[in-house]
């Protein structure tokens, strides 16, 4: 039996007891598959990212990184309300 149609044809011939056994088998197979290996990301040991991440720094350093060293000047006209960068 390699296709669903073949399985459906054979299952129609099962007795009540055989159908009950098949249901138990399918339920156990589904539970086993859902559990997988039983491992999750929570099972992993904590990671040390100290060498990968640089210190956060001050607010001014953040702004400097975001602006790429550009100087923000206040808007000169009344039409502009945000600083020019």
C-alpha cells in the first residue's frame, strides 16, 4: 500500500477491533511525532555573547553611530519643523 486510495480501500475491510487498533497506532504515532526528540531551545545552555557584542555606550555615542558622524542643524525656515540631517 503506497497511496492513500489503497489504504482507504483496505481500511474499509477492517473489523471494529482492527479499526480501534489502527486508531491507537495513529494516535501514538502522532504524539511521538509531535514530541520529536523532546528537545527545545530551552534545553540549550546559556550563550555568552560578551565577545560578540560591544558595550552599548552612551546616548551620544548611539546618536553618533546612527547619524554616521553627520551634524544635525536646526531648520532655518518656518516651513521645516524638524532638524536637517
